[in-house]
């Protein structure tokens, strides 16, 4: 019995020594690389304060939050706000508008930067290549407010440049700004124009890692340019494409509300009202803090589930996954 107790004490002491040694080594590494920790500190505290800190407020999604009573004084209502949202008449309309815009944007906007990167990589003229890259990158630096103003100016029924161009060709110009049927196309293609050029930078960086010897060997074997793009460049881009696709799927319901809100009006509301704009109206305009938090939390949970699911599918079918 005494021998068993002694062995048990030795085991406990051994674990304590291991933990003490691990802590000592950890602090030695921190002291040795203190410059790196100072360098990363601003980003760490930024996410800690502005991303993780506000998560404390998620609890009001399960309460009837009243600002004067605070977090702890407000009445606990459980899942009532979620049930109210799921049973509302506008739930399916909001979900459909959000999904359709996101999938439309993914279908159009995801392959275009890849095509541009492959095209830029094949262009050998330095001046022409730099000029086209600058023209395609420039819209990325336009703010959302300015972009929305440009869209409204170009598509204005009275003096819009694009409207006049269409009518000058003898066609009847559609009402882009007020027609629900045209809103999603207008939103998606303006977003592609603004972000496609910037997105090519990631793929061009991946293409810069291609071994020139592979192309030289392919040319010696008689491969055409299209065959080299298909069998050398595209396989090189697949890991990057996979990671970006997973990230895009993880934000499928996170349609940015800024541009939609700026382009939204009472005439196109049936196709432009998405979950994010609804959260803005119900939370900040109507002061339904608990209800809007519940809707936003539902949106985040669905995005998280999609991210994990797509990542697991990719992980089982290939080696290119986030974790």
C-alpha cells in the first residue's frame, strides 16, 4: 500500500516538474523573441477588443434586452426571438435574396480573377501588361459610397451615361435602379468590376512560383500555350483556389450591406432586402436590439457551419484545407 502511494506521489511530482519545465521553456522563448511579440501585439489586441470583446453582447439574443436594465437585469426569453424570425413572413424572402445574391456573386466573381491572372501571366509586353493591371486594380481603391454614387449616376434614367448609350443604339434601356429583376445583376457586376482586378494579385503570386523549367520541358515536348496553361498553371492555382473557395463559402450569407443599403429603394426592395440590411433596420432604426442580435447570430452560425462543412469535404477529397 505504501509503495502504491509512493508511486502515485512520484507520478504527481513528475507531472508537476514537466509542467514547470514547460512553463520555464515557454517564458524563455518569449523573452528571447520579445521583439516579435511586440510586433504582433497591435493585431492581437485589435481582434481581442473589436472581434472577441463584443461577443459578450451575444447574450442579449436570448433576452428581452432593455438598455436601462442592462445585460443582467433584462428578462431571459430563451429562443423566442429566433422562433419569431423563423415564423415571420419575410424569413424565406430574406434567406432567398441573401443566398441568390451570394451564389450569383460567387458564380460570376470567383472565376474572373483566375482568368485575368492566367491572361496577365501570358502577356509579355511590359508596358501593356502594367497598363491593363493598373486599370483593373484601380476600382478596388474606390470607396463603397463613391462606387454607389457612380452606379446611380451612370444608370440614372434621366442623364445616365449607360442609359443614353443603350438608347443611342436603338434599344429600350431597362430601369436598372428601380427594377427588382435587375438589382442583383447590377450589384454583382459592379462588385466584380471593383474587386476582380485586385483578386488577381493572389493568383499572380501563386503563378510566380511555377518552375520555368516545367514550361521549357513542355515546349520541347511540343505542348501548345493552351496545354501549358491547362496542365501547368491551373494545377498550380488549385490549392489557392480551394482555400479562397472555402473562405467564400464561409461568408455565403455575409452579403455586405453597405452598397445594398445605398442602392436600395422602395421599388427594388423585394429583391434587395437581405439579412444584413434587415438586421440594420431592426436593430439601429427600430431599436429591436435583442431581435436583431438573434437574426445576426443566426447568420453567423450558418456561415460557421458552412465553413466547417466545406472545409471537411475539401479535407477528405484533397490536402488543400484550412485545417
